[in-house]
C-alpha cells in the first residue's frame, strides 16, 4: 500500500512544490502582504460547531473577548558570571496579568514580580507580541502590582471592570491565565464563598476575598476572574493546597479593592495617612501590646499637631510609646487593620483616633494628609 501511494503521487507532488515555491517568492518580494495574511489567519475565530448549549456559547464568547486583555509575565534576574564577567538574565518565574488601560499599565499580583533584586520583566500580549516592562509600584498588603509597557494602542485591550459588591454564591465564574506557562488557559467554576480573609506574605490580611472552585494553578496568579458577562470581578491570587496544585479552593482579590488600589499605584489617586511610622506587629506582640505602636511622629504632621508622640526611652531605661487601638470606632489590633481603615479614607478626611499612653486611653481628632 505504501508503494501504491508513491506511484499515484508523482502528478500531485510537482504541483505542491510549485505552490510552495510561488508562496516563497511572494514572501520574499512582498513580506508585508504575507505577514498580514498570517496575522489575519491568527486572528480569525474558529466557527462554532452546531448544537452547542447556551452556557457553552457564553463561555466561548467570554474567553474570546477577555483573552485579548490577558498577558503572560516573565520575571528575570540579572546576574554576573564571575568567570566571564558577562551579565546574564536568569528566569525566575512567570505569572499572569491583564491590561488596565491604553496607557500601557498592566495589573498583576505583587508576589509575581517581587522575587529579588535586579529584576527585569517582559510581558507577552494577547496578540503574541512580547515587550519589556518596568515596575510602576505595588501594594504588598493587597498583593497587587502594576507594570508599564510601551506598546501600540491597537495591541492594548483594557479589561472591562465589573462589580464585586453584588456577587452571590453559586454564580458562574471564569479564570484565564497562563498556568505552567501554557498560553491562555481557561477554567470555569462558581463562587464558592464570599467575605473570606487571606493572609499575605507581608503579615497583613486581605478582606472580602472571593473563594472559587475554578482551577487556579501556578502561573494563574495575577490573571482575571470574570463573571459570565466577561467583566473583571477579581484577581486570582492564591490556591489553598498542600501540594501547590489546584484542589478546588482558589482565592481572588475583589475588583472593588483593585479599583481602589491600582489608581493609587499609578498615581491618579493619593493615599491618606496620619504622618507616623509604626513599629512592626511582631514588636507589639512581643511586648503584649494591643493595637499598633507609634514608633515615630513626623514633625508638623497631622498626628504631631494632634499630640501623638514618638516612642522614647527615659533615663531609667523605661520605654514609652503611644499605641493606636481604634479609628472611628474600628478596633485596631495590627497594621493590617489600620491599613484597611485608612484605605477607605482620602486626604482631608477627619478621623477619631483612640490610643493608649502610659496605660490610659485618649482620643484625638486628626485630619488625614496625603502620603506617597
């Protein structure tokens, strides 16, 4: 049978060779035309087969719409070879992200881009283009970071923002990312629970976290969690698993937090603060102190004008400090609590601060200032 095929093919093979040669000549003479044709082929959507369920059509439509906004992020570290003195870029890891605006801002998880010093980043867009990126800033307490890329506006498709305040348990969700470096992988599931709390690597707590059973594996971090309309409702940030692989319990930072934090990172919205430096929570726990210890009060700050004091040691070796225990009635047990309360305020807002000094509780009103 193999020989019979070889006998039939002589009439066909010269024609095939001719077409290939012609295509090669056209490609050499008109490279733009062929690359354009290839680009059009890549961008064409496959026709949907008949008989699909409505839910299947919805899933496909959401994926096709949102995948243009999802990016693949690679983190590298510059290292010098001690023998050749050449500087090399060593891959450290990868993750996902999504286009925030047409100015080139890309949102991802903080832990995706915070793996050491001398880091460089590259971002692969939905159309396959890979460009260098720089870190604009991050809020580790919320596990969010923003990168900036220089790419044509036509390649930047900002993701559509949804509303995480109106979610319900049982609602369908979709997660898109690059788990294990696999390009644009889709998983689906439901919202398993709302209002969860998750500890970050900074020792702070992210509140109102979304729990989902949509598979979120390594590399999915920083990618979008979407509703059935293709709108962003969360940023996939972690999985609860003893093995590191998905076991049906994933978490996402709610888009309400993302909407608040990302403009702060970009610099379009300023954060509010008291004008103090705080001691680490570990120090407070070591001393058995409830609340957060004020380590230093900046001269002329709102806290200074309100009478808060920097910590000091007296001549007998005694340590004296103010410990903030509540703001506007919200109990403060650690830095995360204080951050969450102030994160809801803006510069110029007046807050009531309750603090303890020498075992006595006091209250002062402070007008919040703008901080970097």
